[in-house]
């Protein structure tokens, strides 16, 4: 689920028409980043009519044995995503 503070931020009216890139870190994304993106981010993007440049879900922490959180983050995935974002922002004609 997306935390309340995240939802409050995304529903701000002053975000419409802004260049946004949105991501979340989710235990569900460990097994399927696309499913996590579709279930959690896509509905918010559509509901608040945001139109981000990019949005995605990355593997995060998930419950492991004995209830301890298992860290499944992968900084390389986030790095590649950030590089793609920079590339898109650097495209000719992409202005403020």
C-alpha cells in the first residue's frame, strides 16, 4: 500500500502539469515490479491526473522468516532508472 503521506503529496493540485518522476519501494515488487506498479502507482497517477515522465516500482523490504524484514533492495535497478530519467530530461525540446 502507499502510505497516507505519499497519497497526500500526490493529490496536491499544484503537481498537475509538473515534470514528475515517481517510484515506490515495495516487497511485492520483488516478485513482480510491474504488478506492484499496476496495483499501487497506476491508480494514483490516474486518479490525480499526474502524467509523470516515468513511474516505477523497485524491490524493497519484505517479511522474512520469524517476521524479520528481508532487504531485497537492488541499488543497480534504481541507478539504471535514474540514468534513464536523466536521459529523458536531457532530450532536445524537453524544457521547463
